[in-house]
C-alpha cells in the first residue's frame, strides 16, 4: 500500500525551515531536503508507535485488515 502525506513548509526569517504534517508531526531543519527526511522519519516512527499501542490495547483476540485510502 502506498500512502502519501502532504507536508506544510514555512521558511523563517533566519533561513530555517519548519514543516508539519496533518497528523501533528513537526520538524525543523536548515534545508528542505533535510526537513523532508526528518518528517519522513518522524512519520514512520509515529505510525509504528501507534500500531504497537493499538496491538497492546487489542490484547490477544484481534485480526488485522488492510484499508486502502
């Protein structure tokens, strides 16, 4: 499944860049390339953490179903 997310990027007066994703992930870097790398990494970590928390809450009696957007 290929998910895509839209980053909102804003340039600061000091030349830095700030970026955020709709799922409340924020990063700051000096270049757009580094910013997108940081956002991608933070998003992967957040999604995995959310998945692990959901599995813990589900206990032993659950099944997984893929949902395509």
